[in-house]
């Protein structure tokens, strides 16, 4: 992720059922994807998108166990 700046120093997160599908839909609508979906050690599938007002937005879904 980019380094924090005064306007981009927080993160907002939302849980979804399918991160990969959501990111594809958002990309098709012109949303800037900051980080493509990835699987984290904590058991989530996570991606980051840009918010024009400043904060980063993370979207994630739980990976199957």
C-alpha cells in the first residue's frame, strides 16, 4: 500500500461474499484498484480500492477452511 498522507491515513473495510467478483465489477465501472485481491495469512481474501475523498477502502471475504 502507499504510505499514509494527511488525507489518506485511515482505512475503511467492508466484508463481501466474493472479493474477486466485486473487484471485477468495480474495475468495469472505473473504480481505481490500489491492490489486487490476495489471500492473507489471517484467512481473508482482500483487495484495496481508492476513495476519492481520501481513505483507502479494503474489501475482503473469508477464505474457505
